């Protein structure tokens, strides 16, 4: 029940139309094993680590009524190849392909969250102390990224459950398309 409530809340947060800098699925880089340049963490039980971060920058400020401002924020998703690793030792071609599909989904989640944050934070009116307010709101809402990643990994069993993986790919594609509609 708790998982269902969390999932519903996260999907509600992610739903909605938005115009964002990441306009098409084709704008998202396709990951390959060669993109992973980092050393495997000692003691890591997982053969793959995809290090992704979401950032924002202030693009413009419009003064609104009553000492309020409207901001235009731009988000950026970074894949850190030097902090990411992919140990394909012992993987068949099929397992390797499925693992890359799963990691591509993790990257897509980052773009979905980034687009949604960009829209949400840009459509709000802020006080004169907007810098601290935006920072707090960004990091407060950014927890959705980690939670959605964890759900994705758990439900798809890190891409091993092929039916669940396919369902998530369809959901993520739809969510991404919803974040780029005008």
C-alpha cells in the first residue's frame, strides 16, 4: 500500500505538460559500454553504476507585483562517465543489451525529472529571497529522482524482469513526452 501511494505521488508530480530544453527523446544520448570510464567501486555487488546529476541555472528574472519575481530556470542532466562503471564480465550479449536498456531508462528518468523541475520552478512566483527559495525547492523536489530510480530498479529487478522493463520503458516514454508538450 505504501509503495502504491509513493508511486502515485511521484507520477502525479511528473505528469503535466511542460516546455523544457530537452525537446525530443532523440536529444537524450544513447548509452554504450564505452561511455563508462570509471573504476568499479571496491566491494560493490552491482556490476553497473550510472552516475547522473541534475543541475539548474537561472536564465532570466522578471519582476512581478508586490515584490515578487518570476524566474526562468534551465535544467541540465549530466552523465558522469568517470564516476560510472560497467563491468560486463560474464555477461552474454543479451544480458549486456538488457543492462544497457535498463541504464538508458535511468538516464531517461533524470531527463523527466529535470524537465518537470524546470517547468515547476519557472512557473512559480518567488520573493526577493528567491535564490535560497529556489535552492530549497530544487533540492526538496529532486528527491523524486532518487525515489523513482529506486522504484525502477526494484520493480524491473535491474532490468532482469523483461516484461516489467518493457512496461517501464513505455511509462517513461509517455512521461517524457508529457514533460515536453507545450
